[in-house]
C-alpha cells in the first residue's frame, strides 16, 4: 500500500516514516523542501520526496489534485491548519483513498471544565490573545486552536455522514531529540534548563499549577500506525495522543532540577510581574500554554487502538534535554 505523508520531514515524520517503511509501506513524503528529518535513519533512502508548496497550490486549487495524482491508498496530513484546507483535500480525495489521517492538536479543547479532558467533552477553543509579538511561531499568532477545531469538526462530520474515511489524532507538546521542549516556564527558552541545572532562581507565573502535556514524537508515530492498523475502530473518531499524565509547571520544574542534582529555586509572581521580568517572546508563549493548560485522557486511544506510550512526560523531556547537552546547545 502507498502512503502519502504531507509534511513528513517534521518531528512526527522523523519517527513515523521509518515505521511505515519498516512495515512494508511504499512512502512518499510531500514537503516544501525546507526541512530535513530531525534524526537520520536508513529508511529515508527508500522514501520518495515530492516538493509542493501547499499554500500556493491551495491558492490556485491544484493541491488536492497533485496529492491524488500520487495515487495514495493512505494520506497522512500533518500540516492542515484550517477547515478550508481540510475541505479542499477531502473533496479531491473522496472515493480515491482508503484512509485520511489528520494531525490535530490538544488546543481544540480551549478551556475544559474538568481534567483530564476526554475527546467527547464540549469544545471551547479560543482565538489568540491580542499580543504585539513578531518573533514567535506564526501558528501562535493566529486562532490556531479555533481553526484546528473547525477542521476536525468538518472531517469527522464527513466521516460519519458521508463515509469519508477520516481519523483525527490530537498530540500534546511533541518532544524528543532535535527540537526544544516546552520548558517548566511554559515556553521554548532552553536557558530555563540551564537555570535549573545551576540552582538559579526560576520565575513561575501565579502558583505554578497550570499544566503542560508532552508526548514523545515516537509515541505520536505509534498512535498513527495503530490508527492505520485499526481502521474500523479509528475511522470517524478523534484520539488524544499524549503521555500518561500531564505536568504542573511547579512539579515539572522541581523534577527537572532534581534530575540535574539540584533543589528547585522557584519564585512565584503575578502574571503582570512575570510579563515585566521575562522577555516578550517568552511570556507570550507561556500565556498560550498556560491559557490552554492541556491535560488529556488517553483512555479512548488505549481502548480502541491499543495505544501504550513508551515515555512519560519527564522521560521524553529528559531525553531531549540530554540531546541538547550532548549537542552543546545548553551548558550545565
């Protein structure tokens, strides 16, 4: 069977593409040609890469047709961010594929009413807080969760009403070697780990009880493979793909300090003071993460797919931090 993976050179694709090749699939990676897998693997020599700029191809209406021309049995879409993109590819592939797997996000939930949140709870996605920030991930400057929730809703409706074979998987904060993890302050500043390693003072907003929910990239890859292998259980369904348990910022900071052989030196400050004392890039990203404060249940994925993450949140982060140390990106 042929799998076309759209955006397969990123963090999840680094692990998922080799899994697919080793399972005997014929894999085509659709890429903009601007990134490479985070880690080397011999399986990539068996993968065909096709360069397509999705944004421009969607603008002229050709993207779905270009994907269909690759004659996929399965399409894995890692980089669909709007309902319009979901609609475009669905209409083009209707009747032409056996399975479309869409990478969603835990942010579709917005603010849940209880934790851990399950897939069937009411959704309250919210738009990006109006911040004047120019140097952070562009997806954080948009109504990312709102758009992803709308894309998911469209795909699941098509699956349940019109027999389009779509599955949605919602990762948390993807982590692993090659990419800075969301840190105990709730942003991507790797110097936070240096501070903890040296016993320095770390500022946390409020009382540090907001949560972040990591997942190792290989566990996300595992979930995609299981969704393919359990077609009848996965089509028309959405699944959380996270570690077994979320971390509070405070608990995360204390655990990482202990990993470095230190006692965490934490100072808790109000949100306004936090914004005055840390760089804008950092506090704006912290806002996004603590506002969403994800904490997801994996019971559904365990029950229907047999999902069993290999990594806890801390294990996944620690593997990544160890890689950062070995690469001399952080000094401890």
